[in-house]
């Protein structure tokens, strides 16, 4: 299905903000990559950004040093500058450890 012009504009703004979040997250040890999911008919509440870490120890260290809160605030600020208001940024960005056990 083709995206409407409004959804295309929102997507461009979102991807630009996520690029900046990805760059900021790279400064934290163990950060591996970023993924996101979104349903534009429920946007912005449907936005979920996951910051993946390469192993469980680095993930736990990132949680302990409030990396998640820092990235949530930065995402909120970046999107706000683009006219997108997140009601609760804590629900929109999460850290994720490796799948290894």
C-alpha cells in the first residue's frame, strides 16, 4: 500500500531523528544497532524504538548508568523539534540485551 504524503513526511522526520539517536547510542559501550516499528495510523503512540546491545553484561551496565532515560529524553526532544509530541517517551524507546543465554 502506498504511503500518503503526510505519512511520508512523518516517516522522513522520524528516520532523521532515529539517525541521530543511533549516532548518540554508538558512544555507549556494547551498543550494536537500533530497530524500530511503527503503525502510522496510531502514530506516535505506536512507535517503538529498540536499542540493541551485543551482550548481557553491557546491556545491564547501560541500564545501570541510565542510558535508557538519556536516549528517551533525546528522542523526545528531537521529535518535539520536528513537531511530533510523544506522550510518554518511556514507552517509545527501550534498551534490549542480546538473545544469547
